[in-house]
C-alpha cells in the first residue's frame, strides 16, 4: 500500500491538544480531516510538544504573560511501540511515536503521528526538542526541523505503507526532502513526487539559518549545491543564509499558495510558478451545534456533501434566526463566564480573533474613539481574542491598546477580550458574533480561514479585500468590503473605511431590516460552500494524482 506523507510542524486536531499556534496548524488539522472524509491515503507526520504552545494570561491592563503547563498525552494520544533511532550532534537520538486516528465521514482513517524526543537515553537538550512549539532559538528550531524531516521519513520504515509522495506544509519540513535524496530518490523523482505549500507572504516569516548551523546539524545531507539552489529559487538575501522555503521550492516541481492573491504575492518571493489552492475549513468541525441542527433539518446530506450549503437561500428564515439566536446566546454566556463582561442581545456584536501579529492591526477600529462612539454608542459591542507570540512585543502592545481603548468607551460600547484563544474559543466566536471584522495590511493575509468559519455559521464578513475574501465578497450581498483593495499601508484611510461601512451599511441593515439581514446571513452561508475542506482536498487531489 502506498500513501502520501503530509508533513507539518504544527497541527490543530482538537482544542485540548495544543500542538498548534494559529491558522497554519488548524488548517493542517482541517486538511487531515478532509482527507479522511474523502478516503485519501494520507499519513500525517508532526512533532509532539509536551507543553504545546504558550498558555496566555492577561491582566486588567491587558498585559500578556505566558505559562507552559505540561499536557497529559496519555489522555490525548495513543502511544505506539515504534521508537525511531536517529543521530544528532554526534549522539544517538531516540524518538517515541504517538498517534491519533482521524476517522472521516467515508469511514476512512487517516493516522497522525507525533514524534517525541523525551526519551530517557537522549541528551537533555535533545529531550527538550519536544517541549514547546516554536520555542527556543535557531539552534532548537533547526534541530526540531531535523527530527520532523529526517525522523518523519524514517517513520515510514516502521509502517505498512510505502511513501509515494510528499506534501510539505511550509518550509519547516524541508529536511524530509534531503533525507529522501539521501535514500536514493533522484532529484527528478523528488520534484515529481513533492508538493510544497507556502502560506507566509512575509519574507521574515520564513525560517533562515546560518549555513554553518545547517552543516553542523545535518552534515552530509546538505547538497553540495545548496546555496545555488536557494539562490535560484529567488532568495532576496542571495543565499547568505539557508532559506528553508527557497530550498524546498528549488527541489519541487509544484508549489502552491493558499489563496489566489497569496499566489500572486508568493510569485514575487519565489522564482517559480505558484499554483493557487485556496484554503478551506472542515465544515463539521467548524459549524456550531445550533447551526448544525438547522442544517440537518433543512439541508439534508450537508455533512457528506457540504455543497448543499449552496442551497441555504431556500431555508426558512424563522428557523435560521432561532439557530443564530442560540449561537449568539451561547457566546454571551461564555463571555460573561470568562471575562465578566455583560453583552446585550439587541446590540450588533463585532468579532475579531486571530494571532496578534502587528500586520493584522487588531486595534485599528479604535483609531478614532470619538467617531466610533458617535456611530456605535448603544448599538454595538466587541469581542476580541488572540495570542501574541511570547517574544512579539508589538503584538503584546496591541492587546494593551485594546484594553486601554475599551476602558475609555466602556459606558457606551462594551468590549470583551477572551484570553487564551484556542479552537474552542474560535468556534464559539465565529458562530456567536454578528459580523466578522478583519483588517490586515493587504496583501499580508495569506488566506484568513476564520472568516470562512464565520461565513459557514451565517456570520457576514466585514473585511479588507485580502486573503480569501476577494474571491468570495459580493459587497452588500454576502458581507462587506473595507476599502477597494489598496495595497499601501494607510491606517487612517482604512479606519475611516471601517467607520463608513459600519455607519452607512452595516448598522442600518441590522437595525432596520431584519429580513434583509437574514438574507445576508443566508448569502454568507452560500458563499462558504466554496471554501470547505472538501473542495480544498479535491483541489489537492489533482496534484496528489500526479505523484508516481
């Protein structure tokens, strides 16, 4: 039996297993679940992190701190009897292998294997490679990537499947390609049987290591022409360091980005044609219980065939409003329990949740508090959530800014911030708010899958035309565009565009036309049918079928 190896440094399968930090990892989980639904012979390979990603704590001033509690893996995963045997830093390195079985709607199972270096015979520094996701310095990160790539290929020696093709989810996985070359694959075979997915439209977001460090860690696995390979793929640093993404691109025939706009951006970063495969979300995972019951009743077969969501416009408005009211109530209850903020049922609830990277501009809507109060006092309320990376001081400042703004307007506009953003909170928010706000600096949003989840739950997007939204937006029909697709950063212009669309379009429709709002929600669900994991995995299958 042959299988495709899906390699990823992080994966979000369910909320409690914190081996994910944001969209990249949650997308990997949705990819695996969608492959299981479709019956695709996929084997997912990742690393185990006993402390996962940082647990976020926020005080009353919005100051973020982090803790790293140990996860109880025995309650989350199944430990196999496989032990990998590698060599690293001139010493043997052993890795346990844990597994999760993802059972799809088709009855097909996709295994997800987690490699764990906390073996008692390993050096302490090697045991620590399985402590934290994206923790440590370059020396830690490159060694984690060595275990992921080289150990991941070795894992297939222990399985009853033959590795037929390689799908790399970002540059963290590139060493798998070098290990396959070391095992006798020709470069032509590797290129024909590899697919590399790039998400990050920001050069700084791609791993780069000093060549001396790469040689120290992987030794003879490094091709003699590695610098030329990186340079030929269009590295803007001219191969002064080893760009893992450019090395992967140079060894791949097929490279894809995760939206049409993202592909255009990626082609300015890599000297190779980039195919667009827009992300999709696993519809069963990301539909709230109230909405799932509504779909069960009125869109028969939607779980097996999420294209049924295209028929949402014919569903009864009364039942939709009831389902949405239940989802909204559940979010208000959750906000009250977790933050103490009392949200009101009659106000328009605006949601914003994602990684707190500075380019996402989480505090943009608070740029002009007087205007915001003039537009929204007594009418709107906000729910925020999201983590800044522990070392991202700019992202942490955004959280403090939101808390400071919230204090100034609390008498007129309630603002809640839910700490420790995870998959559970993500589902609660994308299904329980009334509009989904997204205002990154275009074109830095690779895809924006949270907006797809909101749309699927009948929550219209109000967003900058970035990521997936230019492919879906019909302004005033299934949501709203903020601006006209401007690429230059202008916070004042973009904030004014948010205020204008709220004042003149969103709030009047919310207040004065319940039927019109219901039609907007239905149109949002219809749009989401094109952005499911089922559609995404079928797009990927066209490339998987070319592996030989």
